[in-house]
């Protein structure tokens, strides 16, 4: 079956058990609290960068919530990620203003430069490329954000140079 | 109970305060169409097919979740209601695969029936189609999520009824689908293969794996000797798949049909049900008198065996080591029967007709090869047999009643009641009581263990002993029982567990649709079969006696141990 989980373990082979200590700490804070699943998932994602399979399974075991349900929640909300994310997160705007000023070409230039499609992460885990509907900087259209930096009035030609600064 | 008065389509009706508009409508015989509603599951209000008009409400309401209140005026059949329902169904059909004619659920599909009932003659929208891969990597069930209408029945049946929680809604919006955690197939999820999801699926999104082609092939191979066994619960449900009412006992017609399909010998799983009682009953007496692990729990239901192996592996030594009747039968056909008939076991094809989807998985367990071959080659569900009978063009209702072949078709009433919850327990008690006391029982009916109550308990005097027994059906009730054992609060001696509601008669492979009333009718039919048998105790079965005398030796003997007993192991499937 198609699995979203190419990467089996969250610790990159450094021994799972010790790496679960962070998770156990997070869950300890919420012990017995009702409706704690989403905050636990959020904090776990902060700690691990994404929600690896063994983290989800352990949350299920410790919080007595079926894994299927946790997976359902984690796939429902756009904020949760089930695959490792890049060191740098690129959010390229596809809103109306950016669209009319050539956002498609910017996205294409990013995809060509990074050699990944929108929504994916580069194999070296340096960049994750995401599209967003609007980042509220229409005056700078077409625009993208890399982490917390805003880059406006983009042209396809300038994209590789900007990416180069983060590589 | 507090009642309220409401008006539905001009009819004044008094209903409990806690009722929904849908329940109120059903109580006065108004059939509101539903898809996501299921009378035995928590309501969800997801599909919007059950829309009705409520005076004063701002829009049409989903009657399955809308509570009644005093003086409410409801209209279920206005132009606006009809139009809205049609729209809802049309939108569902707009992205549903248009392959009804070749779908396994053709003519037995709730979506199809509703489209027909609502008079949908054209689909005005051409929706986007999903293209999700088929989940068919397990022996029991096939899931085609492209046919899923997101009613959530399977999710709720698996969680509420079975306590297994395999499924959840995954993703969002148009991309929503139903899947196990991590989008795996059922083979990688903690699925017991009980098939209850398939019994509640309104479309062809979850169906049994169809093995009829393989069986047809075996039948038409002149070099093969094809024998068939039929489980107790099949004879009281097969009629439903062929146009008869629930609770019809069709044993004789079923035997006749199987002969006409071309099986060389038609045998009865009831025979090995009797044998199971002798092995399991003896095992129980041994554990009871020699200090073995108690409570002992039955092991006939393969969905249940998968459940305990997956979820409670620490309690596996409570399970009886006796194989299920299907597997005892399989082991004997390719040894005892082959020897007696002088047939090379490699030329025997052993088929079983079961009310169960998990039996398909049981047959291919690696340890089920005691004869040196796969003991049971193919398992067909009651539904598949129904389809074969239709395919062969047999007029089922006109078939004469025929008898099973000897010797593996000879059985007692104790064998047939295996099909209903409490039946294995009752059959065991009939034998255990007589074997332990050496005295004949006056009354053979152990009514405390009968019926559709989720967990039943009884204390049965056996000689000087007071044997405390319990019976659980559905895996949620099994879970309750196992938690009690883990907590050390279960002082029972013997527990029967069946994975499905009502026992095998409510199995995942039984004809659809099924509801509480249908299950009750099947249970009644099972006890009717028992009453009609001349012998009602397993240890009276002359063919079983002959088997022990001439070939097996004694219960729990060396040959029994090799052929009729098995072992269990923890299964690890994350999710």
C-alpha cells in the first residue's frame, strides 16, 4: 500500500528509546487532561520537526487513544506533518494578486531549482517547498517567505540566487 | 418515560422525549431514506440523505440526529425535501464509480436502492473520480475506497461494536478517505478479519475476497476429489441470499444445491463441532481437575483468536488448544477420510462454507497443515455460496431436501448450536456434565447461556462442582471480559467468546442486510434445528465414536494432539 512513511524511525538511527524521552516529557504534562491530543501533537511536532510513525504509535499507547484516530486527526489538520521537513521552509504565495503577477512562474522556478514539486522536501532535507493561498503582502507580489524572511517582487531569474543564500 | 406529541405528515404521534425525528417517523411507518444512519451504531448526521422539513426551522434538518420536541410539525415528503435528497444522492453518484453491473454488491447495495427509490434518472454532475489503490493484500476482505461514500459505518462498527479501532477518516475535504492508521492495508493494521465492516458497508467499498472462481475450477477438474463442509450458521441464513425470509432453515436444500454444483461429497462442520466438544470438553475437565489455566476460553472463532493474539497476547494460555471445527475437519479429510476412501490426499480439494470472513485467514495460517497439505483449501462465505447457486441457475426454493454424506456428515444438536452465541458453551456443558457425573442429564437446555445479551453468566452444577461460566459475543464484550481477567476479577471456569454479534449467525460472511431482528430469527432457527435432531449430545455421535475407536484413540491422545490441537502466538501489527 502507499504509505506516507518512507522513514520508519524518527531518530535517524540513533536508538529510538532514548529519543522518546522528549515525547514522554510532553505527555507527562498532559497526563489525565481531556482533549490533550492536539496540544501533545503540536508539541511533539515542535520537538521532532514532524510526526514520525513511532511517535504517533507511542502517543496512542500512552494516552489510550487508537492509533487510527490519532492518524485521522494528524492528517485532518494542515499544521501537522507526517514526513520530515526541511531546515528551511519556503512558502510561495499563490493568492490572487501574486497569481496575476506571475506566481505560477515563481513556483516553477522554485521547483526547477530545488528539483522537488510543491509540498515536498529536498532529499538533503534542506528545503521544504509549500504553497500558500495568501501571506498578506500583496503589495510585494509575487512574493514568498523563506522561514521568517519575506522576499517580494520576485522574478523567476532571481529565485536561484535567493535559494542559494540558504543552502 | 417522558413522551412528547409531534405531527409527522399530518399524523399525530407520541414518541419518547429522547427520540430523533427519524425514529419518530419510522415508528409510524414512514421510511425516511438513510445512508450514514445505522440503528445499532451512534448517529453521525454526515450524509444528509434523511433531510426533512421541520416547521420553524431555518433549513431542512437531518432527521437522524434532530431531536423531537413538544408540538413539532414535521414534513417528510414535500417538493423541497424530495429535491434536496435527490441532490444529495446525485452528488454522491457524481463521483461514484459507475460500475454497478460488475460490482459485487450489484442488486444488494444501499446506494443503488436509494438512487432507485428517489427516482434518480440522470446525474447532472460529472464529479472528479478518486483513484485509490485496492486493498486486497489479506485473505479475507477487499477494500475499494473509490466506492466509499464516507458514511462511517465501518469506522463505528469496528470501534463501537468490536473495540478494534482499525479505521478512521483520513485527510480532509475531497481527499477524505477511510483507512487504517498510516494508510496501510488491513494486513498491516491490527485487523481481526471479522468482517463486521463488510456487513455494515452500504456499498461495495468493503467486501469479502471472492474465492468462487478457484472453487469452480476445482469442481471442474476431473482429477480432483472436491469435498465441502458447511458451518452450522450457514443453513439458517443461506436462504436469505436466495430470496427467502430470515430464519428459514434450508439445511436439506443447501445439501442438494452443493451436490448439484458438483461437489463430490457434502459433509457437515457440525460433525467436527461434536469432535471439538470432546477434545475441548476433555481439555476443560483436565484443567479443572488437574489445576490447569483457568478460565479456559473457547477458540472456535478465528476473529476472536486474531483479537487476543493482537491485543491481549499475555492471556493466550487461557485459550483452549483445540482447533476450530473447520480446521479439525480439514485435518481429518486429508488423513482419516483419505485413508478410508483410498484417495491420495494431494487429489483432495477441501472447501468450507462459512458465515465468516476470518475463516479465510484461518485456513491459510501456517500451522494449519497437519495433514501435510493445507488442511482447508478454500473458504467461501454464505454470500459466495449464494452467488454460486444463482450462477448455476438452481431454483433454490424448488430443490428437494437431501441428507449429508456419511460419515463426516453425521452430527448432533450440540454441533448445530455452535452457530449461535452460547452454543459452544451449552454443547460443552451437555457433554461435560454427563462425562463428569456419569449420569444422564434430564434437561439438555441451558437457557441461561442463550440469547443476544452481550455478556451472559451462569453457575452450572456439575456433580459436586459449581462451574461458573460466561459467554461473550462481539469483540467489545470480549475486551470487557479480558480486562476482567487481567484485573484478576474473573473467577469463571469457562468462557465462550465469539467475535460477531449473535455468534456465527451474525458473522461477517452472512447475507446482507442484517439487523437485530434478522439475527434473532437466525438464532431461533438454530435452536429449532437442535430440537429436531434425534441426538443432541456430542458424545452420542456414533460417527465421532467410530472415529475415536477405529483411528484417533482417545480425546487429547497422541493423534488428536497432532491433528486437532494447535498453538497461538502474539501478532504484532502496529497501528
